C-alpha cells in the first residue's frame, strides 16, 4: 500500500483511518486481497489525524472509510464495517 502521494492519476482507493486503527489486521488483510484481485487500483493508507483535510473534503463521519477516485474524481465512498465483497462491488460498479 502506498503512502499519501498524488492520487490524481488512475484508479485509487483511499483507506482512511484514525490514530491507532492503522494496523487493523482484518482490514489490512482485506485490502491485501483487494489489491490482488484488482491490481489496477492503487491503495493509499491515510491517517486522518495527520491529514484531517481529506476526511473533511469527502464529508467522512465514521472510520475506517474508503474513498474511490478515478483520475482524481470522486466515484464512491463507504465507511464503518468494510468487507471484501462490498468493496469489490463498489470498485466493479464503476467499470
């Protein structure tokens, strides 16, 4: 998973977390599976305590959250309980 970089090119899934939740093994394992299933989507991990403006920009109320962008354009988001099938459906729904 990439660190916060320029995410204006290509397909990007932003994984937003707060503080101590960065290493949730279940979520990280699920994101690894997403990365294997969809290598065309770059996953970027973002600590919202350091980058709070992203949480505000996309009106995220609950963490963890995922924001899906294509070429820097907002496509979809989900927060709270994240699971493999619903994330794949979100990504596949945009193709």
